[in-house]
C-alpha cells in the first residue's frame, strides 16, 4: 500500500477537507469546512494550529469555516482565487493571498500551484450570491518535492493531461460523488489523463445526492495497471 514520504501526513476530515502535515512540521488545511461538516469527526472539528489555509472555491462546503478558523488560528497565509480572497479580506481575514490559475505561491515552506477546475464559484453572503472568481484546484509541492493534487470540485477535463505532464502529482485527491462533481466513471478518466497511480477519493457520501463510491471508482478504473485507490474513513490518514 502506498504511503507518503518521510514524516508527511495527509488526514481526511470528510468531504473535501484535508490537513497536510509536512516533514518539516508545517500544517496546511485545504477547504476549511469542518465545524459544520457532518462527516468530520468531533475530535477534528478543531483542526489545531495552522500555518496556511488553501481554498479551492467559495461554495459553503469548502469555505464554510474559513473566516472563523482564519481569525482563531491566525495562519500565515490564507490562499484563494483573487476574487474570493478579496471577499475574505472584507470579512476581516488577515494574510490573504489572492492568486489566479496557473500561478504559484510559496506557503508554509511549500509551493501551491493553482490549476483549473471545471466548476462554478459563487459566494453565499446573506441573501446574495457574490461572484467568487473561478473554481480551482491545487498541486501542493512539499519541501521534498512530493506533490499532492487536490482537484477541488470539478468535472473531468482534457487539460488534466497537462497537469500530469507539467506538475507530475504523486497523489491525487479526486471528487467522485457525482451530481455536483464528476462521478466514478469520469474520475477514472481523470486518473488516466493525470497518469497518477495513487488516488484518494473525496466529496462522496456527505449528502444523499453524492452517490459515487470508492468501489465504483475501482471498478471503472480496473484497467489502470498499478492503481491504488486509498479509501480513507473520515479522520483517517496516509
């Protein structure tokens, strides 16, 4: 079974939220929806100290606890697409880093490469929906060069092949739930395009509409030699 190098640890908090703990001791939270996330174990609803928060897009199930956690934990960087970062700043979040697709920023000793995601990005603010920029994913390049691709919410798209060719992720965190993202059939094609051999399914089972399962993904991707679908329980780690 595949693992991560050195002292690196990846913990799934349920849905699309992950904590990455690097060998050098940095702690990064991707898609901060934990306190009101029904899949997040109670002992992880407080994710602990954070050096950085990365947000793929501004739907509630990805950004829901960003403002509160950023104020509580005071991470060095809160990274998002430019428009979403501006909204966070308007809510009193400090240390926002607004970037855009194709860009790279250094956060907590790592490099965050922002990549395209085929999805929408509206911010629910009271009774209004505010433009949040483009949805995105990240290839997080750790201090030792190991690379974790968090796809965010996305459909499969042909340029995943470019992500694989240019950024060479070692592990891919892929949504499989269907309805709001790609399901297992399309996620299997994403794996083929990326050329990645280790995949962690996410964004499934949280709500009844999200019907895709890791077993469905294994069946759809059964032709891919050497593939490991790492099925984590919420709170589980690699």
